[in-house]
C-alpha cells in the first residue's frame, strides 16, 4: 500500500505543477496584453490626434480664407434666422 500512496502523491504534484504552469502562463499573457495596450496609447493615440487636429485646422483655415473672420465664420454663410429678421 505505501506504493499506492506514493503514486497518488505524484499525480497530485503533477496536477499542482500543471495548475502553477497555467497560472504563470496566464500572468504572462495578461502582462503582454498590458504592454500592448500601453504601446497603442503611446504610439497610436498621438498619431490619431495629430491627424484629426491637422484635418480640423485645414478645414478652419479654408473656411477663414473663403468667408473671413466674422459672424458668418462662426454661424454659417446666411443662417435662416438672420434672413428672417433682416426683412
């Protein structure tokens, strides 16, 4: 019988090692996902902000060159309310 106790101990040790390996692999996977998220935040987010910032500034500059800086720049060319009250 002592041999059977030894075999059950080795199977429980193997199960423990397997669980420990799983936990270690899961921890490494979570760490790599966090690194990937940080990479996206550091590289991709500023690039997207730069793209949309330039796009908005080009649009505003084009509007300024065509309309000028006045009420029509902020409110539009000729809003409906202004045409109604100008009569």
